């Protein structure tokens, strides 16, 4: 039943996305709302989001294939499949963001390795290959030394790539909101939390482990998800309280924008209430926390909260002008600081989400080594 | 034997293909050719044709100094800009001249003039602050570029190789001065009504916008999907003019002579004289970017 709903929602999202894909690929980038001041918008936030799920799912796969934790036995290949599907989704959204996406080959053949962006492109490519290799080994049921070596390298990459995303933003010393040493340190935690939430969905909704172990697994993963969510809230508190207390104007303005700005509803409603508080409520009621449908929903809420959290990291820092008077000095298209994603941006985002959802479930249903034990939640 | 022959041929074919592939990849991975390395190919060794006398317009003096600077090796000159805020009247002529010179489309600006108002009536002052690219000696925008499309030339002007840029906007994000904008491919006359019978209709006027600009010493026709559309863009001190012995357009246009340009390595130049005065400041010096644009206050 849940799979049918997801097939339908995925197909609808993809259908909506076709408009965005066509417009972006054949007409251009004009109908976006990001620009020269808010340089990175929804697609960059979604890149962080998908990359977080991918690396987080890989981290969870190591619990099965590298550390051999019995509770997670059998979940590794589903996590790896998730990592493999969400990484192209991340690269699609970031690819759409490029003014000249046809020149992406230059990052491979003429890279500036001093650039974090180039390092990330190379790192993610290597990570994708390693994920594919891990899945290939998993298909063959291998748990030998070769598999463990791949998983060690993959885990190392997953942690560092997650941190790299934070560094990608944090190195911009001109953006006070980003330029904190803790930012790269936070992102591996976000990735792990995203991976946990993803695991809640696949275990809760798709029943990828036997019934006897399922409720215990859901409880543990749910608990870890909530704990990591609270760690995220602690990071927020540390960042925001220090920023406001120290009173650096650009930083304070960015924090105020998140807390009280025109899109504060997204922070309070989606990130805090739906993404953090509701999962706690579900967790403290064991009947719900161990119920597949509820646990999966809890995972989906946590992921939604993380998507908003990514947006709340990217946009506010860019919505503060570099110089007072700059925005009013010259006007024109894409020269404003009030950012809300355009229809084109939403369309592409929904399209990519739909594509990734369909790809993941199709894999569960059609790939023999994944479909063997998969049962939709009754 | 036939099988051996086939194997030999296949191996040879394979080697040929591999060789071709390696050659292709080597060609691709070669360091990108810079459109303009410097003004070295400019007017070096041309005789000095201008003279400046006591009391001459500073434009004439700067023109003479420019010719003198171009006689030197590129790495021996240090282009700087000095903007006297006491003389700027906020006419925006420099902004418009820059747009005209570089055929900038809507949404792209190299030299906006910011306006600040201080105080409460009757103690009110206004200040106008033109903001070109600072051509930082320690630019945060260049190391972040994943393909080295933006770099500091040997004369210290930060440049963009339009054909190398992938349009990721990392450089725009990194600039502390908001001095870079992204070209989304607009033209000013889009959607303007086409009126038959007029002497200069939309199509005639639009021809001006489609005409190439000459940034970095190369013709850049404005065609859909090709650079500089989709690229980051910025002020480059009008290098294409400087290489031909002309002052940057904003300098030449300034009605109050508020913007000065020249070689700071020339001890006798006007800009050297100005930047050694005590009433000089640079924007966001605490960022350690070492801007080459000085403001006199």
C-alpha cells in the first residue's frame, strides 16, 4: 500500500519536474530566483540534502558490512542502494545550478585542486564508484577483506565529504553566518542523522528485515535519529546564541532572518516542530515508534526538517548584502536579496525527488538481490 | 594464422585508439589558454606621443603616465585606482559609461555607485561610493574557482576566462565586495514593442546589444548559450582599453575627476602621490584582501 502511494507520488513529482527539466535544459536559467546576490538557492540546498542522505546511508551500511552489528544485519544493501540513488540526485540538482553545465568535464580534466568545489566533485565521483563497488560486492554476498577495505575507504570518504560540504560554505570569510570553525564539523552529524532517518523509512515502510527484529531495529534507529536531531538543535543553539550575543551585524541579521524573517514559518513549523518535536513525540510512545508506518513517517518528517535546515544554512547568509547600499545602487533581474524559490526551481526539485523515489522503489521491486526479502508494510 | 592476424590487428587498432584517446585527453587537460595574459602585447615600445604640462587636466597627466607605464614590463607595473569621495557627486556617469563600454546586459553591473545618508535633519550628509572590482592582491575569489577560470594576471588585475568558467558562482559568493555578477542572458530591449515605420525600431536598436564587446582583448558576441552568458562577470579595469593606451572608461568619463588610475610603481604618477596621503582608506581592510582601489575621504 505504502509503495503504491510512493509510486504515485513519485510519478506525480516527476511529471511536475518535466516542466523544470525541459525549461532548464532547453530554455535556460532565467526563470530562477537566485542570482548575483543570493548566488545559491534551492538547488544547492537540495544538493546538500541529497549528498547528506547518500553519505549518511553509506555510514549506516558499514554497521552491517564493516562492523557486523547483528541488529543491522541485512540492512546494508538497502542502505547502499539508497546511497547509490541519492548521489546522482545530488549531482543533478547541483548540475542544474551551473551556468555552463556542458563544461563540467573541465573539473575533471582541468581542475584547480586548491578549490574545495573541485575537491568535492572528485570526491563525490570517487564515492559514487566506491558505492557502486560496495553494492556489487554486496550483491555477491561477499563480506571478505576486500569488501571491508572498500567499506573503510567509503566510510572515510563519507565523513570527509560531509565535512567538505560544510567547509565549502565555511571558507567564505565574508559570510559571517557560515564562517565558523564548527560548520564543517556539524555536517557529518547531519549526514549520519539523514542516514538514520532514511533507514527508518526503508525499515518502517518497506520491511527489509524479518518481523522479529524489525520493531527493535525501528526503536534503536528512531532513538538515534532523535538523539542526533537534538545534537543538531544544540549546534543551532550554540551558533545562534553566540552570534546574537557577540552582535556582529551581518551574523545577527542572518540569524534574525531565520528566526523572525518572512520564512520563519519554515524554521519553526517544519524544521523544529515537524522535523524535531514530532519525532520525539512518536518516540516516547513505544507503540508508535515500533510501528512501521509511524516510524517511516517519523523518518520522512526528520528528512523534511533536514531539507529545511539545509536551506536555512544556505539562504540567510547570502541574503545579507556585502555592502550597505549595494542592493539599491543598481537594479535589474537577479539583483535582489529577497529569495524564495521560483516555480522552475520547485519543479526541478520535485522532479529530482520523484526520480530518486521511483528509482529506489523500482530497485527494491525489480533488482533480484534487493527484492528477495522486501515486503511492503501491510 | 587468421586468428593471430586478427589479434595483431586488434591490438594495433587498440593501441591506435588508446594513443588517440591519450592525445585527446592530454589536449583537454592542458592548462587553459588565457585570453589575455597581460597588456604586454599592447603599445610597448611605441613612442610617447603625449605631453603633460603644469596645470594640465589630470586626465592628460594620467594619459601620459599610462603611456609611460606601458613601456615597462607587465610585472613591473601596478595598476591601482583612486576614488576621491569628496569629489564624487553621484552622477552615475561612470556606471553608465561602463555599461556602454562593456555592453553589459540587465542584471550585470561592474561599477555601481552606492549612496549613504548619515544623520538626521538638519545635520544630514550624503556620500557616494563607486564600487569597481577591488582587484585584490589577496583575492578570495580566485582560489575557490574549480577550474582556474578566474585568476590574477601578472599586472595584478583579476581576470575571468569566459570560455573556461563553468558558471558555479563560487567566486561571486566569495567576494566580500559583491563585485561580481552573473550574466543570465538578458537584453535591454526584450519585450519592447516593435513599431514599423520608426527610424530606429527595436530590431535596429537591439543590434547594438548584440554587437560584441572587447573585454580581455577579444570580441565577445552576445549569442544565446555562449559566453559570457552563463558566466560570472566583473570589472577588469578596462584592460582592453589600457592595452591600447586608453584610460578605463569610468576614469575617462568622470565629470568631477574623482576617479584616478595609474601605475603605483611609478614614483612620479598621480596615483602614487594620492595613495601616500594620510586621508586614504580601503574597503574592508580587516579581511586582508589588500584591495588595489583606494578611497580618499
